[in-house]
C-alpha cells in the first residue's frame, strides 16, 4: 500500500515518548480468541488478512484471549509471507499464566483453546514466564509493547513485581515499551503518576457512553507524555449494534444505558452518520489519545470498521453528542 493510497487511520504516530509508533487504529484480537462465541481458524486468518489489506499495522493480543488462542493465531499470521515484522507493532500482556486444566466453553467469556485455565500472577517470575510462553505460542522473536493486564485486585504485587520486571526488560532492550491495560481509570492513573510507564490501554472508559478517563487519567498522561490507547470504543458492542440484547461492558446492557445509546444513535442519524462511526472517531478527538484498538471477528467487520473510520462527520454533531452524554439517563 503506497503512501498515496494509505488511509488516514494507517498513519503511524508516536506512542508517547517510548520511541514506538502505532497506526491510529489497531486491531484487538480478543474476538479472534473466541470472545462471546467461537471463531474458526480460517475466519480468523481472513480477518487478519483484511486488517492488513486495510492498512492496519498495530495488533494487540494477550494470553487471556482464548487461553492463548489469539496469540497463536496472530503469530502464525505475522510470521507468514508478506507481513514484514518491521512494518508491524505488536503488544501482548502479562498477569495471567496458562496452566493445564479443564474449563467450560465460555469460561471468562471466551470460547478458546481447551485444556488450559488462567491463573493470576503479577510477580516478576510470573512476568518472565508469561513472556517466554507468549513468544513460544506466537512464534515471534519479540513484542514491542507489554502491558500489565487487569491488576484490579493486585496493585501491590503488580507495582512491586510486574512493573519492575518489565522496566528491567525495557532497560535491557528485550521490550521497547511497557504499560498497563485495564477497564478502569483510577489504578491506571496511579500507574501513570507513581511509575515510569510508556503507555496505557484503557478499555471502555473513554467512549460516547463513558468519558470518565477524561477526568484524571488523560490529563495525567498528557502531563507525563504517556501514550494512550483506547479500547472498547463500542462498549462491548452496544455502540456498534443497537439492539434490545446489546452487550455493554461484557454483560447485557442495562435499560438506562440502552436508552442513552438509542438517543445518541438517533442524533447521529439526523446527520446521516452511523453511530458506530462516531463511536470509533470520538476518542481520537482528545489530544492525549494516540490511537484506538478495535476488535473484529470477521473480514466483514474489518470492512465495516474501515468504512466507519472514513465517514465524514460534521463538526456540529459533536457538541450535540456531548449534551446527550451529559444528561442523566
């Protein structure tokens, strides 16, 4: 893909002060690990091929996604012909080790690899073991970015074990950037202000339905030149597929949230803009946000997301969405 035909969202931008760059839109691989429902191997490969063809060069994965399935699928794709490693940025996560055990389909919302269960471990030893196993699963020679994954109830171990271990690996050049990835903002803000992270991945907390990251996290990141990646821009699906059974934050959407999403969708429709297009573009309007990470489970979803990213959105729509978001449900 030449620079003349490269879409705006394929532009590579610096991730904070880390020296790593990412495309403005990255692909999250949780769906390819069977989030909510199983995805076949061929469909996963076709999804990754569509993302590559669309110009996406940042890919995010984790052992948690399908108990290693997403890492294996992404690695097999990126180590195949026609996908130069030098053109890609890849992140994975630490904090969950995979050990032999039986789990039912849908365990922790994933329909992934059988015979493995997740064990939380934010120790330094757990970090090293997790990365070795992620490299083995993926077949990659290194990861560019490594996040501490969901240490919600494990702050002490994460800050005294996982963080120093990752900082050491960064100092040694084994990884290029380190961060934390969570579905909350309070602990991410602590990481930003109390450690020397390069970036954060905040999921679901800076969207058309929930802007709480703008209160403290985004200003803290801007002040310390910490890169911000925003995931969960559709809040688990409700902003991409408005339906009575829509999901919000990994669970069925409460009635009040569904009403607010419907109001946002109606206002977007008045301007001829799909709600999903506004949801995808919204986080990138904040100066502290580096990029967004969007999951997809099929080539068709990649095509739809690319079309939404390219949709022209009238500037006058944004303040109207601001008003609706601020109203009580």
